[in-house]
C-alpha cells in the first residue's frame, strides 16, 4: 500500500507535479481528446506510480546536490551559522543559541576549541543539529520545525528534478 504523508506529499510529490506539468499541458494542447475519461483514467494510472518514482529520484538527486552545495558553501548552513567565526549570522543570537544548546546538555565547542580544531568543532555542531532534529520529531509539538522541514525538502527535491525538467521545457 502506497501512502503519502504530509511531508512526502508536499516535499516529494509536489515538486514532481511542478516538473511534469509542462508535459501535461503540451499533451492536452496537442491531443485534447486525451482528456476524455478512459484515456484520462489510464493517464492517472500511469502518472501516480510515475510520480512516486520521480519523487524518489528527486530526493536522491536533491541530496547529492545538497552535499555538493554544502561543500561549496563551506559546510551545512546550521554548521556554518553555529561557528564562532561566522559573520553571516548575528553574533548575539549565535551566543544565545550556544547557551541554549549547553542548557540542553549538548556539547558546544568554545571559540578557542574551534580555532584549535575546526573540523572537530564542525563535528560537534553537526551533532548538535542531529540531536535537535531527533528531539523535535513530534510534528504536533513542533509544527514550525516540521513546516520548515517540508519547505526545505520541497526546494531540495525540486532542485533535484531540475536535470529532468530542463529537457522538457
């Protein structure tokens, strides 16, 4: 049984429909009889599994692109923002976040620790992020975190579908 939860629908399936919409529009313009029920029903039978497969491809390619982008940017956004040396983020806010992470019993490197071993510090920041993700899995208690996760997944997966969409357009 294939079931789409809210995340899968919005972050995986919607990017697929945005990607294949031009094909559907062209087919409808070229063959308007294709909109009749028998052919339309057959189309739905083909498009539902196709959209599921394409959603998996979009997620896979999106994750590959994500890794390359993070390397190009100097790390994941959360890791970069947590670095003491980062100037993309308000220093006072970052200090407040570091303090909160320490209150949550998460290991946050000091500025000196970060200077002495930047890769170890980044590992600690990534670990903090992983733990916060784990602690905020309850979508009813953390709806804004879940909303942000959906938006991020939507954009990443839509970007992952870009190589398939360009030839269509």
